[in-house]
């Protein structure tokens, strides 16, 4: 299986639940054909660089998935006949998709540790001032 990235632009008048239903529809199309959907991002409504189908705005949606090459033909055919999708593009991700690492929150320092750090800084500042005075 290969990893693909598909970006499609949804008509700006499709909002809210209709937009969510449309995104779910295309996720279902992929999963029904044996694709593994890795990531779906809704980038929101943005101004287009040029008008597409008489529209100057559109809602961008990114879908990253693993699938066989035969899945792409059906996926794009369904987007082509849907009036709510004004533009789309699917490309192969050469290096595959690597999920970003989960960032854990750093433990918060206790008040005593913070005071110790402040004392160390003031001692270091005092030593630096003494060195500059001697020069």
C-alpha cells in the first residue's frame, strides 16, 4: 500500500453539519475500498488565489491515507461528480506519513526549586559584577 495525500476544496456555501457530513462521506468511500485513513484536517474557509467555478473562497480539507493505487480512481471519480467539491488533488507521499510525536507537558517546578534557581542566578550575577569591577 502507498501513502497518499488528498486536498480538496469544498464550496463555501457548504458549512456546519453539511460540511462534516461531506468529509465523513469521503472518509467512508476510502474505508469501504480498503484504505486506511491516517489523518483528516479541516483547514477552514480561505480565499482562493484565483476563481474556481465562479468562487473566490473555499473550505480546504486535507486527507492522508494508505491505499492501493486502484482506490484513487474511484475516490477522484466521486469527487469529480460532486457539485460541492470545486477542486481536488491527490499526490503520493514518497516518504510515507510520520505522525508528529506527542509532546508531554513538562512537570512544573515546585516553589522551592524556583527560589533555589533565583538564588543561583543572583550569586552568578554578583560574581559577574565583581569580575567586571576588577577589570
